[in-house]
């Protein structure tokens, strides 16, 4: 109570106390909370680190901390590389920083790829910070260089980046991708970048790490395509990610079909959205992939052929849930095969140009409800009920 009475009796004393506390705060942290000061310092060192990456300056990179990551990145053709620090967690002379990495591949990415990163830092002895290590944030996908030194091979229409594979082997991927790009353009048209980036990790586990998913989800999957969307007016930056174990088990035709399939996803990305059912996007990619091969429906759709032979013709087109990687492998195969047969039927009955128009019309609807029905009516002049009945009959005659 005595202290409270003195405060009431002397406004000067209160002001002096507040000024003293404020002055101590300013001296301790330069006018900012300590966390903000550390964040600014960490941002500065990461800015220098990013500049060194773009300038191919190994000495400047090493001056910001551990030089371990520089050699892994050296072969990657970068047009942009930057960090945005979002949080810093200090513990005496060490810190952990959460950051967003943004980068573009020279000649391939029109929009940046972004990735959550975690960096460990320590005091550098000069009042600043030094990077000890960098890796993917929790639940974020790894980057290819997190897994080892990247080898880069350029093709006529492709860039192949690999870890743990010889340049000769990566040139094989580039050759397949270079054949895939014009094949896709013949069917889809040329209103896309007509370039593809292929990532070849060392193993299935490496593929799963890039996708931030369990390896079991992709054990029998030869490749997937993933995209990072930029601004509304920018095209996505896509990556074809290969599972070298499943891909290596394929023959020459199968390998080409897979790369053409995935390249089709790259080409159609701007017209593929929530309005597009997976039976159409995957079926169309398979249709383009198998174009020019001599594979018969029975060879392309063996699981559906067995179902039809057993009198189990599907009652409806495949649902998105049927395409789950982690589910029944036979169900997944039938989903892909059913989508391919649907697109094959459209191409045969209405023509290849109508198939492309149908795909674009579905995506142009903007939302799932009514997208397929509207495109069936406007492009093919039919209804979903009639189309489904025709597809079921097509399966029975083509596979029975």
C-alpha cells in the first residue's frame, strides 16, 4: 500500500520508472522486441545465402554457415531463389527458423515453387547468425537436393533432375520426355509451355519424401505429376516425379506411355480443376499415352476385361474415390481402365477434336456440379444417363 500511495503522490516518479524501463528495452533490442530483432537478423543471413546460390558463389554461401548444401544445388538451373522467414524460435545462442523457400527453374517455371523449410542456426561470433542445417518443414515435401547431389540433363523439350543416377540413365528419361511433348501437342494443341521437368529420386522412399506421403501409397505407381499454382494469370509449375523402382520394371512401350501420360497432365493443367472428374483427367492422359501404340483394349484394360467376363460390368463411371492410391490395387486399375475406355469411346464416336473440346468444356464450368452433364449436352449432344449406358455397352462389346 505504501508504494501505491507514493505513486499517486508523485507522477514524476512513475514517469521516470516507465522511461527507465523503456530505455532498457531500447538498449537491449534496438527498439524492437527481441524476437523481431532475431527474425530480421536471420532474414538478412538467408538473403545473403540466397544471393550466393543465384550467383554460384561458393565462398559467399559458406560465409553464411554450413556449405554442405551448395554442392548439391550446383547443377540446378535457377532463375530465382529466396527465403521469407515466418518465425524464429531462440534458445540462448541457437535458433530454429521457419521459412518459406521460393524458387524458379530457368526456362521452365513461369510461377515460383514454394516450400516450407526449417533452418537451424547458431551465433556466428559477430553478433549475427550462421546456418547449421536446412530441411523440409513438418508435413512439407522434401526437395530433390535434400536427398543428395543433383545431376541435371537437358533435352530438347525437357529438364531431367536426378539423385543417385548416372547422366546416361537420366538421358534416357530425357529422350522419352522429348518424344512425349510433341505427341501430347498433336492431340491437345500447343497452348501450353511444351516443356516438362522430370524428377528422378534415388528410390521409392525418395519419391514419397518429395510428395510428403507414405511410400506405401506409391509402391506400384510408376510416376505422378504435381503442380504448384502461382498467381491467377500465371501457369502452374509442374513436376513429373518418377518412382524408379516401378518405372524400371516397365518395358520400352510402358515407359513411353507413362511419360506421355504424365506430360499430358502438364499440358492440360490450366484446364483441369475441381470441375474435372478423375475419370476424365486420368482417362484422357491414358488415351493420349496409348495413342500410336498397338495395344488392344484387352491389353490396356485387363482388370475390366476380367470383370466383364465375370458378368460384373460397372454400373457407373469411376468415382474420384476409386482412384485412391492407398486402396485396392485392382479397384484402382479398373478406375484407370474405365476412364480410358470412356475417352476412347468419345474419340471413336464423336471424334478426337470433340474429345478435346469436351475436356476443356468440363474444366471451363468451374465447379463439379453440372460440369460433366453440361459438357455432354453442349459438346456431345447427349445426357449423363445415356452416356453411361453407352459406356457400359462399349465395355461389354469391347472387352467381352
